[in-house]
C-alpha cells in the first residue's frame, strides 16, 4: 500500500516537473521566443488562440520585425534609411517608410524638436553602439549637427530629399516601437488575443494575461536588479528610455545614447523616462523626447497629450508621474 502511494506521488512529481500537471489543471502556458533584432533582444510571449498554430504566429511576428529592420535600420546598407542617408538628390521611398517619417515629423513638432530623426552624424561621432566610443570635440559636434533638425527633410508624395546632402538619418528612437506595433498586428491577424512583445524596453501587450492584466516591472535606472515600479496593463504600449541602456564612462561622467538635438550631447536631466500610450511607436518616440526635455518640460508634455501617461526619474533619482498613471 505504502509502495503504491509512493509510486503515485512519484508519478505526480514527475508530471509536475515536466509541466504536464500545469497543462492539465491550469490555464495554457504562453509560448516564449526570443531573437536578436534591431540590435536588441526581442521577446514574444503569446498564448494560443482558438485556431491556428501559436508557434507559426510568433515566427511570423518575428519575421515582420526582421523585415522592418531591413527597411529602416541605418546599419543595413540596403535599407531605405541608409540609402537616403547616402544620397544627395531625392529618393523615392516605400509608402510605409514615408508614412513612418510623417509620423515622426508629427512627433518632432509635438516635442518642439526634442525628438529628432536627423542625428545620424552626431550618433556616429560618439560611437556609443560600437567598440570605441569617445567624447567628440565641440567643433566636431557643431559640424555633425549641421543641417539637422525639424526642417531637414522635404517630403512630397513618396519623394524625400535632404536639404543638406551630408545629413544622416537615424530612426533609432522610433523604429523599435513601430516594429513592435506591426508584430502585434501580425499576431492579431493570426487569431492571437493574448500576447506581450518586449523589444529592449519597448513593450506592447495584447489583451490580458489569462484573466488578469499584464504586470510590467519598470527597471530601476541605477540598480539593475531592482524594479522601480510595477504597472498593470492590458491592450497598451509602454516604452522606457534610460541612460543605463547604452553608455560609456569617462572621468566619472556617464555618456549615453539619448542625444539632445540642441548641442549633440547626451541629455543630462533624466535617468529614465517611461511612457504609456496606445501604440508602441508613440510610446517609444515620446519616451526619448521627454528624456531630452527633462523632468519639468517632459512631464508637462506627457500631461498635455491626450491618452498618454508616464513616469520620469530626474538626474537626482526623484520620481515624477503623470496624474493618470495606471499602477
Ligand atoms: P530610445 O532607446 O528609444 O530612447 O532611443 C534612443 C536611440 O534613438 C538612440 O540610440 C539613437 O539612435 C536615437 N536618438 C538619440 N537621440 C535622439 C533624439 N533626441 N531623438 C530621436 N532619436 C534619438
Ligand atoms: Mg524611444
């Protein structure tokens, strides 16, 4: 009798270890896939839909993000953005890229130029993404800023021309968010109604996490193992821009990847900014812009925009939140 009980216990334990118990008695488990896309770790979690294969749906979503990397990345020599950067005359772009540029231009206006897609030369000077980052000289920065800013591009129909032929575009502040939105659209079309995509801090959740909202932990900007704040969200996007994501240090100063278009130097007023918005493309760009604007102007920008919430950590580590932040 005892031996039989022990055997049953052993079977139960083995089933538990293999996950089978959880499959039988609780909700289905999400499928989790990761991939390196746009220079960042992308993670997709998706629960099976009523029909179709969740694995295929997730692979299609990742393929969509890789397609957008080939279209928009300045590191892909064949991308439309790299081609436009290399050109001195007008170039006809795809309707999709033009639409994203228009969306970006709108964010440039909304943020008084704090969001800037024309800082490619400045970014190259700092070399923060590469192996040999360095602090550029002031005159180098001035030269690299030449021709950048809100009026740098002329878009008519699908033809785009740069006023300064040397201008280099960089959609690094918006492309990940856009790719996350497109990947969510792919999942939705495949019948998935519960999923979360995280592309290096640009997150969008679809539906709920079982019966409950998704819980998203916002990383503490100075303690890599600590959560600053937890957000409960469903069917929304949240993006974080932080000075801890990509940086190097020299003589005790932290030089990071979010640049102030006013002087081409890393913006110094915040440690991190998180924005909650309907779409990841908006959350992504607004987080970058509010970081540049700093705690006061950044908070005002987020408060003034409808259906946008956020939290900012200023340079002293103080936390500021918009009034409607869903905690
Ligand atoms: P994010 O990680 O979304 O804050 O975006 C940072 C990336 O956007 C950088 O690595 C640059 O490629 C680009 N970037 C830097 N400064 C700006 C800016 N002021 N406006 C728009 N994009 C920027
Ligand atoms: Mg961003």
